[in-house]
């Protein structure tokens, strides 16, 4: 059933009784259901102070987003400029929630209003908010950048006058993904509606609630994107989400979107395929600043050790599929096709089950059953019957799957297909931490704007992987590649040791402190800090394949090496991520202590986090003739 459009239509009926402009909130909750059982959530509409001269009653100050990506050495340096224009007769405050990659490290923000440039600093969150509010009251041009989630931010820009344009410029650094001989780059463009369960605190609901335009309204907001790929020996550059224009000049490949200006209603994905045999064994990116030397090291353990052993180990696989209303349309079709393809990869030694969930959950069978001809045929019929409708109550279904009985000597896998359109991420992380046991969880992000933070973090906590199925990708190829990836035994129980030129151990501060498992054609990446005297020459990696210990030595002195700025900020972000993981597992008293430590690390590295924000204030006082400031939410586009 087509749930989200029905929600939007319900909001439209309500709007007929309200004066424009209105604000549509994307907080979906069972508590707010009407008497009609098919409604899975809400889109509130309420009057909003301000000028209603804009099209359709909305004040829409965000006109343009320009994205510049510089890709080199396995890193992406990004610059995002957003142009807000005041077309009203009042001074404006624009408040806009927007997505970034969940692993992005924000390195700077500035605001330009006319010829005035205002740079930002990082302060504790409450202090930055007070700085911003004080400047706003005094009539000064000011801007505030806050983190709601690692992949969701809010920028507020206040006191730009009628006719003025304010341009915010945000920079961030992120590691490029790597899979099967290709670098992967993603840029999210919009935030879709998020479902919130009954027990979610009101403060957290406010964090993930964002204005979303009804799909029938065109905001006029357009996006341009250019990517410059330098020094990467690539055969081909493609995108499963957008048409591209590509030009090559020496070792620099420039990519733009074929359509110059685009409606930002779906994620952008870029794949840079390396020339055959160009995948490095080890690569190092360094940054030297006062107070320490920082390096990002990527290692690719040899593949021949696997020996096909995993293909002979039976698997107990449970497929967990999201059938909530937000999955309606192409998403549920993709998920059904993906599940069907997965069934083709099972062998007679495997067992499997399928669990679907929306507002409730149900199973194909009570427990995993053998992957025999008859059960596979019944499973395909079951998959064909799946439809998208209702809320998104993930946690009961996830707990049910993690408690499902499995064979002792089988590889225990959970394959989770969802768009992740929920706001209670930490609850799900805690369930995995407490109930996963010896299972591995693999997530597949479905749809045009999936919750990338939830997908990646669940894959990480589940000792598995996250994968995103883009709209133009062949689902059969994606699933076939996935099963090849997880078929080879992972390099598990990994320990690393830095060695000097005499093979003596060095003590470098390294993150992550506990290395994740490594899968076929996926690198192990660590970021480390050393003082000037500690110069590691070799990285020793010890782990297990098929239960047997293996040992690798990687020559850092001979590795592919490059220099880049802000590796220290990647180090700070990795440290924060480690502390956030410890918070998930902590009690209340320890939680607050870890929060203070996160704030200290954020300030030391000048990073935006859950406990810090960036604030920019113009020093000169701007007179306000009428003394009136109108605050307007800037809506996101409804996902394609």
C-alpha cells in the first residue's frame, strides 16, 4: 500500500483549513496515528510567522548548492557552498537540516554576506548556541552549525536583510570507500522522513524531525556537482545514480553531472575503477603538524589464504526485510529482487529463514529451514507476496532474529534490507551490542536516500559489512558479488604492531583500537599519531583465517605514499567514534564522563560533534529598521 503519499495527502487536507505558509515535519510516530489504520505516521502542518509571498505559501530561501569533490590518495576533500537569498520584506533566519556522509570529518565553515566574510570557531554546544542567540538578538549576521547525527547536520543563518544573499561554505574530509578494485564516493543530497517509536525521547525526536517539502511542490533549489580525480590510475569512472560528463587532462579526471543543475532528491554515487593490478598492497597518507605526525594506513591482506574453505562451511542465514510504508515503490521491488537473488546463492548445506517487519513482524518459518527445492520455491512465493505498509518498528524484529536458533558449527548470518528511515539509531546499536553473540550482520541500504549512518554502524557493530543498492544497479550482480565477498573467511581477531627500522615495537596511538574483521577485497584502515622520533617502518598484522593464525608484514617505507592536510582531524574523528561506541555500552554516570571526553577531543581538533558546534559571528552591528526577524525552516526535497 502506498503509505507515504497517503500521509502527504492527509497533510494536504489539513492544510486546506490553515493559512499559508505551513511547515511539514517528517517525524513519524505511532502515537500520532489517526483513526485510519493505514496511516503509518504523520506530516504535521501548522501556521508559520512570516511573509507568504513565495510560491505555494512557502518561504524558500535556499536557492543553490554547489559541491566540489577532490579525490586523491583514497581521500575525498569536499567543499559544499549553499546560497540563501532573502526574497521577503523581513530580515530572515534560515534553519536547514542537511545530510553528509556518516564518516565525514567537518574541517571548516564560513559565511559570506555580500563582501563580508565571517569565519567560524568550534565551541561547546550550549556555548555555541548562546553565542549565536546573542548575536541574533543584537542584529549581527551569524551562523551556527550543529550535529544532530553523524550524518545529519543543521545550519542556521540569521540576520541577512531583504534582498541580501548569504553563502555558507562547508568543508569536510572523508575516506573513499573501497570495494572490488574500485574507490567509491558518495554524496547524500536529502533527508527523507524518519519514523520514531513510542519510547523515543522528545529531545531526540526534535533532532531528527526536519521540514520536508510535499512531493508536488518544487522549491526551486538546485544542485551542481564537480569531482576532480587526481593521481588515481583508473580505467573507468561511472555512477549508478546520475548521468556524467567526463574529461581527462593528464593524470586528472574531471567529472560533472550531465545535467548542470539538479533537483537534490537522491544520493550521488561515484565508482572509480582501478586499472588491473593497480590495487596497492599498502598505502599511506601522512599529515605533519605541530604536536605530532599523523597517518592513514590502508592494507590489503593477500587473498590466496582463503582457499575456498568458506564454501564448504554450512550457513544459517536469516533475511530481515523492511516492509514499512517508506519502502513503498521502487524500494520494496529492489528488496524483493535482492532477496530472490540471495536464495539462488544458497546451497543444500545451508539453512535460511525470512522475517519481515513494519509495525509488527512475522516469519516465513518458525526457525531456519534447509535450502531445498521445495522450501526455496515456497520462499519465492512468500517474497512475491511482500508489500510495503505501516510503521518501522525495527527493534522487536531485530531482537527476534538475533534470538532465532542456529546450528553450532554453521556460519550465522543476518542479512538486513532496509532504507533505515528511523530516528532511534542508538536503541538499535544497543540491541546489537547486547544480543548479537556469534552472528554476523550485513546491511543493505535500499532507496534513493537511505540512512547511511545506521547502515554502516550496524554493519560495523555486527562484524559484517554495509552495502547500498543504487537505483540503476543490477540487483543480481550486487548480491552475487556480496556472497563472493562473505564466502571467503574473514581475517578475524586482528592485532597490529608498528615496528621501527630494527623491527623493534613502537607505541603509536591508533584507532580503531580494536580492528574490525577484514573481508575479501576490502582493506583494513587505521589512523595513527606519533611524535617526531617514532617513525614506523613496518606494520605487522596478525589475525586468523579459518581459525588458523596468519602473520603479515607490510613495508611502510616502500608503500604508496602521499601527503594531505587534516589527517589529524581524521584521527580526532576516529577517537570520537571510539568514545561514542563506548557510550553505547555504558551506564548513565559513565555516559556523562565519556561525553565530557568527547567534548575535549572535539575542541582539541576543532571538530563538530554531538557535544560541540561551529559558530560564526560578524563583529559589526547591523541596524534593524523594523526590529523584526523572521525564522523559517528550509525544507528538504522529498526523496525521489
